[in-house]
C-alpha cells in the first residue's frame, strides 16, 4: 500500500496528525484517543507502517510510533509537482492578462 492509500482514511490521517504533533506515541496512547477497539487501531497502525508513513520501534512490550519521513516524501513530491504545475498555469494566465491589458490600453489611444 502506498502513502496515498494509507492516508485516504480519516482515522489514519488523525493518527498521523497525533503522532506528528507529539513526536512519539505508544500504540496504547494512540488507541486511548479514539472510540475504537485497540485491535482496530492496531490495524490502522499496521497499514500506516506498511505504507512507510509511520515507523515503529519496540521497547520491551511497548510499540512506539513516530513519523517516517521516507514515506511522506512520496506525498511531498506529488504536492510539489502539483504546485509547480499550478504555478506555471498561473504564470501563463498572468502573461495573458497583461497582454490583454496592454491591447486594451492601445485601443483607448
């Protein structure tokens, strides 16, 4: 599963938001913040880990989750591509509008 598919779910996006805000959280701390069963949260965590959005380390019986930058690079790269596309389109629109403004001012003379 890729990062986009993993982040398509509201609960998983909220989990990522919580972990990003807090740095690291145990699976128990995460599950206490939702009105879902711990096994359901574990499934969400598993998907986020497989998609490399979160990483997990074990400390005795605890599983501690944090943001995995490598998985979020996929999303970041896509967003940059979209931003560049729109910037180019807006630049073209600006050029067109300036051209139209110049033509209109020539017509007035």
